[in-house]
């Protein structure tokens, strides 16, 4: 943002980041075809803002220390699950404790504004199991995620034991998912003898012909379907990018 007020009219660049580490003297760049221009040449080096949004996952059930490191003259505000902490100086660092559950995600939003000085920002963490001697390191890309739409997930039930019009697929991940994480939904294979013909009886012995495929932008998503042998089937997939 070319302003510290984060107004929509001041948005200069939107991009995906593998890690949250920025040195304003070296990056980021605004590229048009093959020509790239440092953003600092477009909006200057003072009174600008950056906002990162996404999801953070952990590898262990424990309390993490989240550290925001920035320049003198830089300020940061971190929100976890929609709850913002007020603006504070992040020089030399700003830390907060965050209890996390293994392989679960929390929603985060990090805002940074620079009033003066050589702008930079690093988002780091530490925990007893994550780093040696509780040393803070840059949060790895495998633990940073963003939401992707999954409008192109297609469960398929072929006529054999199951009656497709009476069978259903259920689960939030039929519609949305977080890139880089595995998601699942359930397919219920039913026969044609349900009440009023609307919903059939579950085929408890399993063995229905159930499969699924998906598209993430133009890329095929591999969907693995497991027969739970109780009339339900668990479909699992991992989207790799947004779109």
C-alpha cells in the first residue's frame, strides 16, 4: 500500500509469499512482462504499508512464540483469528505467545507500516520442539497457507450396488479448502429404496463404485477415495495453489 491507512485505492501490489521476510531495499518487485521495477521506486521508502493474510499451522501441540522483527521506525499489528493487537513498534522485535494444536490452522493477519528508516520485516517463531534452544527462525513455507476455492470437485457414483440419484456427498471442503493441506469430504452410497425415494438406505457392506476428481485452475487434483465398509467413503485431496 502506498499509504499507512491501507485504503483500497492505495493498493499497489498483491502477491503470494512463501515466507514473510521482506527487505525493502532489495524487494519486492512489480513486474510487467520481462521488466521488473522495485516497488520502492514507485511509492518511496516511507509512509507505506504491507498486509499479509492467511493461515498458520503448527507441527506440535504446544505454545509457540511468534516474533515480528523490523526496522526502527516500523510498526506492526498482528491478528489471530480476527483479534487484532494494537499497533506497536516492532524494533528490535515484537513477540507474542500462541498456543497451537498440531496440524491445525489459525487465521492470521499481519499489518506493517513504515514511517522512516531502512524498512525490513521478518516473521519468526520458536517452540520447545520446533527449534533448538528455543531459537527463533523464519516460519517455513510448509506452515503458511492461503485459502483456495474448490468449486471443481466432482464426486462420482456409478450404478452398480448404489443408486446415484439417492446418494450424497457432504463436507465443507467440497466448496473451500486451504492450499497445501489435506482435506476430506464424505460420500454416502445409498440404494434406491429410501423413504419416499429421496434418500436411499446406506449400503453398509461397501463395495460401491465411487470415485472423484477435481480441478485447481487448470491443474488436475488427485482425489483418493477410501471405502469405509459402512456405506460411506472418505475422499481426500490436497490443493497446491489458489484458484
